[in-house]
């Protein structure tokens, strides 16, 4: 049985790295992680790429399945963040 932990298991990124590294049936899915927390996604993505095999990280699936929705999400952070 596969366990796919969505949204980078927010807010448990450190624990997720350990789970995905030590159990062959645990995978990380990054869907909407950047929208939830840009800081969290940058911090843990670096850690995950260093410690977890790349085939256990699922990212950018929406690009293939729904290109319009991906284009919309690219602009969403700019809409949410205040202009400085």
C-alpha cells in the first residue's frame, strides 16, 4: 500500500523527510504547498531533495493534467501577497 502525503505534510516537513526516506511506500506530494506557505516550501524542498530519492517526490502534476489551472496558480501568489 502506498501512502502519498499531500501538501508536503504541512506543517510536519522534518518528520516527512524521515518517513519518506525510511519507508519505501511513503511519497511526498507538493500540490498547493507553495500557496499554503512559500517559506515552508522553500525550506523543506531543499532538505527533501538532499535526503529523499527524487522518485518519491511528486510535484508539478497539474502542469500535465490541467495546463490552464497551472497557469492560474502561477499568478495566485502575486495576487495574495501585498505590494511593497
